[in-house]
C-alpha cells in the first residue's frame, strides 16, 4: 500500500480483489472490463466485495460500427471491440449513456463531433483499441481521415453530427444489486 494526500492506494487485479467480503457499499468499474483476462471472475469479485451494488460503465459491442471512425476509416477496430466486450445485459440492468459532443474523457467515442482529435498522437495513445492496432493500419486510417478533413469531405458527410449535442454510440451504464 502507498499513501498520497492521506489516502491509501491498493494494488490488485479485478479477478482477485484484495478486500474482504462486503467491504464496500458499492463497487465500480469504468471502461475497463474489456481489459480483464477473465471479466466474469472480475465481476464476481466486484459482487463479493460490494454490499449493495455493482456499477459498470461499459460498451455494447453490437454498436461498434455506430462510430464513423470504425465504419469509415478503421474497420479493424470492430474486430478488437467485438472480441473484448461482453454484452451489457449479461452484467445487470442497462441504461444508455449518450456521449456529449464536448466530452473531455479520451475514450474511443469521445471525439465523435471533433474528428481532428483522433489525429492527435496523445489522444490516440489514450484509446486502447487504437493503441492495439498495428502502426501501419492506424496510420492508413488516420491519413484517410486527415485527407477527408482537409478536403471537407468529412464535414459534408457528417453535417448532421455537427448539429447534435449528444450521440448514442453504444456506451452503457450497468447496475446490479446484491441479492
């Protein structure tokens, strides 16, 4: 354990949380279960340590092609996402989370109305699926996006998006209560 500003940080893995049963009122995971080697075991651990509820922000892989970045520039992302995410209803009660156009978190769908952000190498590194692509694939997709932004083709094709405040790209909030 380490201490910072009077708080303790505990290192562990989702599949073997280092806490006793019913240690917390709730357990939460935000866009992470697709990185766990065994998401079922990790979710079971969350239920073990939570007295009341488990809350998970996740992604529904059936919506992979909802983001133009995937459908138009990097279809390879679909293969990564579809193989890593469980269906949200397997986890609990599902609520849709629409992404605001000015979302500041750097997850894959955050920049749906600000396509130039996907060209930023720092933003790319924060998106795990992009970081997992071979460099040549990612560079090919980014070059095509850059060309479409410079020519105005992207804006012409997506004028409807530029008018929207939020968009459903498949992000889901799942809540499951202790039985």
